């Protein structure tokens, strides 16, 4: 990769780990926080979407509506599960499990459904992800019940939705030829609309969440789309097979934030597991 592409990927990794750090800090805010961040992203990135629309023109409405609605529904489940995971589990558990199992499950779907046959690098990568998941999941001993088990469970479920929206979004921006920037903005706006009935009924609670977590809401609203946009630009400069695994540097960055800033337990074991997961994702990406 060129130096510019590497810089964009590294910045994207910092942005992704950063918005998850802020989401963790507002972990108990639930669906209200998800609605506020989606709405914030929609408002802040409206000028970007408008300029992109002027340049690319109006997309085919049939494909556009289908692509965005399906993606927004999957992403809504992803954000709700992730936020729930952060409310009951540590970031150093939930984040690497979610980010690591997503690519691994995507590979499994490709094998079972698309009849693809990954090489030995891909298989070794999948094995490393599984090993890393076990290291992280067992960092506090066998999780029989309570927050430890819940954090592992929500991390894995979030990873499953990451795999789902990865496959669908790839189809939408390639097979349906939708502009990635417009697609991402419409995704945020649609998630906001889907949660609007909830927001109307919980106006008082939303006011409290905004007062208590204004910084976190704005940070996620800015950093979440930014991480995606930076990766898109990087993919214009370098092969996707290199950009996709390189961006998972965020797994280690998130672990460092959880350890040094949030003071979460078992940093050595969890960082070891995060590095193993990262290595597995990289192998899957270059296989």
C-alpha cells in the first residue's frame, strides 16, 4: 500500500476504536443513545451527502430503497446489540469478539453458501480468530453466568450481524451500484427514522441521555461515519484485500483504550487475545 493509503487506514482504525470507546462510556443508555447518534450523524454529514448527490445524480429508487432499508435494519440490530453488550460487559471483551467473529463468519458463509474454497491462510486465520476468542472469553475464568457470559454472548452476536451487513453492503455498493457515501448517510437517516417512534415515546429519557452524554453522542456521530469514509478513500488507493484486514488494527487500539483509560481487568490476557484475533483477521483478509 502507498503511504497515503496506510495513513488513511490507520486514521480509520483510530476513529473506529475511538467511537466504540465513547459508546462504551454511554453503555447503559441503550436505544436512546443509538437514536441520538444516528440522528447526529445524519445532520452532521448532510452537507457531504448533498454534495455527493449533486455529483453522482439521483440513484435508481428501487434498488436504493431496498439496499438502504435492509442495511439500516441490520445495522440497527448491530448498534443495539453492541450498546447492550457495552452495558453489561467490558470493551476489551465485546469489541474484539465482535470485530473478530465478523470476518470469520463471513468466510464460513462464503464456504457454505457460495461454495468458495479458502486456502490454508484463510483456514489458519479462522483458527486464530477462534483461539483469540477463547483467550478473551476465558480471561476471567469460565464464564458461567452474569456479566462475563453476557459480554461474550453479545460480542459474538454483534459479530454475526457484522458478517451479515458486510455481505449485504458489499452487494449493495457493487451489485446495485449505489454510492458508498450516499449509502452510508441514508443508512444513518433510516436508522433514525426506524427508531423515531421509540424516541417520541421516550422524550424525557432522551433529554437526560443528551444532558449526560452529549460529548459521547457527538463523538460517535462524527467518528462512526468518518471511519467508514476514510476506509472508502483508502480502498480507492489500495486493494480491498489489503485495506480490509489492515483496518482491524482497531482491535488492538480498542484493547489499549480499555486497559489504559477505562482500567478494565485482565489487560495482559485480553490484549494477547486481541492480538491473536487481529492476526487471524489479517490472514483471512489476505487469503
